[in-house]
C-alpha cells in the first residue's frame, strides 16, 4: 500500500515538474523580448491614413481631419511586426517571420496580397513597382537567417520570388534612391549597391568612417543615422556621394 | 498518515517548480537593478516646446522640408534646422514623455506618448500644440518599455502599463525582467 502511494506521489511529482518547465520557458521568452525595439519606422502615412506597426497588428487611423483623427479597425498581421513602408497603394510590412504585402486600395481596410516567409529575423523593407529589398540580420536577437540584402521579384504581388540574396554582414536600415540601395551596416559602414539589374546587384562602394544604423534618401541628400550623430551626404551623384556635414550628439 | 501524505505532495509540488538547470545566480529573489519611477502628475503628458537640448537616447530621424526631427527615446523630439546641410543644428526640442515614434503630414506631427497617439499642430513648431490624443493606440502588446534603461545587462522591475513612468532608479528588484 505504501509503495503504491509512493509511486503515485512520484508520478504527481513528474507531472508537476513537466508542467512547471513549460511555464518557466514562456516567462523567460517574455522577458527576453522586452526591450526589442525596431531601429526603423513603425509609423507611416499614406494618403489620408496613418498606419502603426503595433506588435502584431497594423493600427489604422483616418487623419483627413487631423484634429479629429479617427481610429479604424486594426488588422492582425502576425507576431513581431517591426517595420512598415508605404509604396503607392501598398504597404510593405517587415516582421520577425517575413515580409508581408498589403493592399491599401481601400485605405481604411488593408488586405493581404502576398508574403515571403523566411527564417526568424529582423526585416526592414523598401520597394518600387517590381522589386522589394529587405535586409535580414541573423543574430541572437533577431534569429538565425543568413545576413544580407534579400531582393524579391514582386511582379506577381501575391507570390514574391526571391531573385537574389546578396550576403552582407551586419545589415541594419536601408534606403532606395533610383537604382541604388544604400545599406547601413553598423561598424562595417554604409554600402551603396547598384540594383539596375536586381538579379545582379553590385556593391559600388562602402563608406567606413562611422557606425551606420539607418539612412533616409531625401531631396538629393542622404540623411544617415550614425552612432555619434547625424551624417548628411550630397547624393546628387549616386556614384560619388559627398559628405557635407555631421551633427554630433 | 493521509495528512502527512498530503503535506508531502504539497511540498513536492512546490519543489517541482524550481528549475534545477538554472545557474545559482539566477535563483528567485531580489537582485540589484532598476525600478521604474512613476508619477501621477498627468501634466507631464502635455507636449512642451523647449530650447535646444543635448541628446540622451537618440532615436529615429524624420525629414520634412528643411527640418529634421529626431526622437530622444522616452523624452521627446529634437528639431534640427537642415537649411544648410553643412551646418545642420538643433534649434529646439518638443518635450513629449514616452515618445519613440513619429510621422508628419502637412502641419501635423503624429507621435506616440507612451501608448497614446498624439496629434500635434506644428504649423509654427515654436508654438506646437496638442490637437488630439487617442488613448492606448500603440500599446506594443504591453511589452515595451518607453523610458530606456540607463544601461544594458541589468535586471529591472517590469514596466506596469497604464502608469506614467518618468525614469528609473537603482534599487533592489525582483528579477522579473531583464534588459540584455
């Protein structure tokens, strides 16, 4: 009789051990993900609408009358929405699990057109009519994907096709100016990549004078977010950008 | 006997919740870390224009016309005159507690203040005024700390959503959150 009780007690012990195991794993995950902030935009405006990348949703706001901004229904995307990039009537959404393309033909109700799922990673996106570019950074925070510039053919929007993977170490933010993609690569600098033929991207040059995090091509300027401040380049000649100023912290 | 067995089962159930694989320093209890400093003064939410400030926690950059804007994570938005890019300079600061994101259309700046979406009329940025606030429009799954920790690799008491945080204080905390 005692033996039976001891055995059942032992079983109870095993069951409890197993159940507690699962719980502590979840808790650890939750605390690890605290403090994960994208280095790129989570707010964007297209037309009269403001879209926020909010954790696993896109939150939608009608801003046609700014002082009477109205929230519309949020759209569920999936876990780990990191960045949002508008192009014409589309939103390109970078998430931890892939790139999603949403139509905003009806701006108050984004509808999913296509997606490219990849290994867990951080994933900012820029795009034009036929091609989208994202940088994936494989590391401990972001996941195991191979680091580089991922170039997708999006002519058939519902099924993006990986056209080319250009391996690049430590890619962060990126920007598209005409047929040049600028990729910020932390201590590895700022790389200019000619994508006239998206299937055959070529690194033109790399500026290694600073720790580059993000870049905004704007009116013939490149505004670069570097770890010591803001660096501004004259980019009227994309083959030869010239640093015109630096604003230090 | 029954009572004793019940007591034993209870004890075993407690013991079974220990994670034996955890290194010793990770055991439950208090450790040295950071505790959120909260306030009940909701006036800190009001955007406020100030003179140029030094940069504490640089965040994202936004370009509009000849101006650049840069978040100071948790504190507000630097206004930068970029009329002459060779001599770009900070010309002011829009204090906005809990800020991390922004976007601009026309004369309106859309930015978060903690989990609120705030619409600010910047037609004359020196007189920036809040024209609309939508509560809990950007809650980040309630897992985001809006005021940056002063250092990495520290334990901190998890941010309690719905409360107004103004900073962090060094204190002994339960190790319920960790900033890698």
